[in-house]
C-alpha cells in the first residue's frame, strides 16, 4: 500500500502544518519500568493531542479541493476525529465526526471546541463507521478513514522518521494499536531505514484485533469488544493493514484497561505527562513485563495521545 518514498513525501508535505514532537530520555525515576535505555516520542504534544494530525493533514493535502466542498466526515474513537476537525478548519469546510458511545467526555468536549458537528452512535467503531459512510454518501462529503487509507498511513509513518533521526540506536519500538494505521506506517519506515529494529504492537485485552488476525493467518472480526478504550477499540481491521503488520511487526502483546490506566498515572507522577490510555499503552506493556529489554538495549515508546485520564 505504501513505501518509504510515500512517507518521506508526506513528511515534506505536512511539515508546515504539524509539530516535530520531542523525544524524552526517561531518567531519574522513582519507579523504573525497564532496565533498558528508554526514550519517549511525545506525540501527546502533537497538534490536537495525538499523532493523528499527521495522517489527517496528509490526507487533506492530497485531496482535491472540489472533493472537500461538501465537508469532511469520519468515524473515530476520538483522536482521529480531532485531527479531522482540525483538517476541516484548515480547509475552511465543515467537519462531521461520528463517535461511539464509549468516547471519553474529554474527547467529546475537545471535538466540539474544534467546531465539529458530532454524532454519538454505535457501541464500537465498526458500527459507528457505517453511519459515517452513509452520511458521506448522502451529503457528498469527503470521507477520511482513520487507518485503512494509504495517505493517512503515510502521514502516520512520518513519526518514525523523526524517531530514528533523534535516537538512531533504537533496538525496540513499542507502538499502540487501534485499527493498525499507525503501526503500519511506522513499520514500513522503521524497517526500511533500520531492518534490525524490533517492532512490538500493544493492543487492549478487550480488543485484540490485529493479534487475533495474525494468530488466525487472516483478517477476523472479533465476536465482541469489551475494552472501554474507544481510541483502541476496533472489531475488525483492513486486509491491507493486516498485510503490512504481518510483514513488519515482530510481536503484539495485550494489556488490560486497568494496566493502561495505571500506566497513565505513572506517566503523570514520574514525568508530568498527561496521556490518554492509548498513549500509556506502551508503558503499560513495560510495567506489566509484557515486554522486556536488557540494559544494553535502547527502547523507543510512542506516547501517542494526550488526555486527562490519570487525573480523573
């Protein structure tokens, strides 16, 4: 679906419109989570509070203006919706964001502050997405898929270029998974630039979309989604995303919602970072020893989304 040249082109395209987020070397801890050298990519400081601004902005800049006249629509657990609302503001058109009922109040409030029209419907993203697709067709609006879109994936992959530029000695990279667009885009870039790097995905125990598919050898639809983390809950991925994850990702580990909540509290206590639960997923995997690394290794983890979860 994409290659390194698509990601490099996306990086040049979106550079004036997104932030180059910092890498934080994690030191001076009261409660270390790994013996390895740990660095955090703070996409929680990205425009709208997550990496999603990269993909949505690249999609916007690749879409002909006449196709945007009817506005932009998407379905989202929150972070992609925020990025699309911002993209619509950049384009001067209206945004309609369909969200599932388990969206956090904080994400809902931010969507409304970005000026989006919000429709709360469906118990999981896949259900919500059917309504977004129908709305887009009825209203001739441009539909921005949150993960199964080459331009969105290429935009997300730009985070990997910055990651390796800042910490070239990385041995392991930890990436949270919702639908799989982030780990797909980053996986392509990371393996093209440093084939030896190990990429490990993190999914909720209650929404193991990619892990279940990889275990089965093909895309499967989960019979139920029990995770309450809307930004990571997707009952079925896309075949193209599945192929990229299969080809680039070494392992996928599962963490509980409670482990992600405790990790978000750890990030706030230790580092003053306000991460949503998806943003804390990589730390949850380290704290729960689902991922281990030695003192001679360098680990990079994405803090992929911001939120007040640790404070609530």
